[in-house]
């Protein structure tokens, strides 16, 4: 007799392992990528996220309602998720096993999906692989939307938001105090008033937990110093600075209370064109990811790998 059919798919994400893991068990996230098709309408997503618990996903498609059921065997956050899977909830005997393994990487994490099927399913392997590829593509889009979270709100303006694990007063300090600012963006002295000068010292060696070199294309900027003007200064709510002495507009940080956390809104306006817009968007995302990690007690292992992935994702989202 032939042995089992084992399909394996691997995908890299510029997001922490816990964020990727949680997306599979959160009904709101799952409804946007798990067995979701472009033309379908998700009707029902129920997830009992415990060992022995089940999930039921029902989507209305042109051919009628399509139902998928999972039964969880392993829930080891954020490393491993194993479930029995069936596209026919009434037939437990046809369930097959799916394993999701997530490993941290310097730029985020790598997900490996393994689907074990009986030999009788060999003829369906290409269709099954295509289905999981579609699902992982959907997860990629979901994560880019929620992690990148950037939009063009005017021809020369982009905006992004972050929910940070610290009160407003703490986040304000990380935006304005040189010793804290250099840990996620750029250090340098500051004259804290409207019209005052802020110095930006770009030396990113300390942004990575691992010992990683400057990429060749950025090596000439190591130690570069920018001198900008403070456009708005209203502690602890609004902080805006010029960029490239105003030639690339203004970056505005707004802070809003969200319980014990802070919602940060960054609006960069006056950008000179599509190329710089994608570049600034990718850079801001990478730096805000470091800030988010620092405030949550985490580290980014390789800032430059994160930066490269961020630029690619932002460029796709801003097309």
C-alpha cells in the first residue's frame, strides 16, 4: 500500500510569531483569510480555541454553502497548532491532520504548514496545495494590512497607526527624549518648542538584537546627522517635525489614550513622489515596529531584514 501524502508549504512573515499564531484562532481574523475566497461571503466563524475544541467556518459561494470544521489537538502558542480538518463536518472519518509550526526569524517569523493525507487523496494534492496557498496569501494580506496599516490619504500624504503597550506620557518620552528616541529611530539633541531644532543622528547598529552589518546601500548614511525644525509641540499629544528641511514635508505624531495603552497616529504629508512615499512608508513601518517591540519588552533581531520586508510590503499596498 502507498504511504500517506504529505504536503508542506512555508511562508515568511514580517510579524512576530504570536501575531501569526493568534490569527488562526481569532474569529475576526480567521473570517478574512481562513477558507475565504474572493467571491464568497463568510457567513459563520465559530472557534473554540482549546485542545479538543472545534472550529466551524461556513462561507456562501456560487455553488452553495461550503463548510469546514477543525478539531484542535495541539495549541502551543506561539509555536505550534495542530488540528484535524474536514470539509464535510458530518464525516469525522475523512478528517486529515494539519500542523502549523511557527519559528521566530530575524525579521519576524517563518510558518510551515504540513497537511497529512491518506494515499487515496493523492489525486487531490494539487488542489489542496492551491487551497492552502490561497489561505496563506490571504493571511499575508491580512497581516500586511494590520501590521503595515498604511494608507495614502492624499497624493502626497500617508498615514499609519499603532497600538502601543504604554501610556501616552511614556510614548511621548520615547518620541522626544534623545536617549529613548535613539533606541527605535534616531538620537540627537532637541530644543523642545515650536520652531526649535531637533537633531537626528542616524546610527542604527543598536536597533537589532543580533550583530548585523549596515546594508551596502545605507552604509554611507551611518552616522549621518539631520537637522530639522519642530513644527508642532503640544505635550503629550502632538509632535511634528519637518523632513529633509521641509523638502519632504512634515511628519506628525498624534497620541491618543486607549485604556492603559496608546494609539499612535503618524501622518507624513508633503512627500515629493511615489518613490519617496514607498521609501518613507517602509522606513516608518520598520522603525515603529522597533518602538512597538521595545515598549512591549521585545527585541527586533535584525532591523535591516525587517526594513527590507517593510519596503516591499508598503510598495505593494500603496500601488
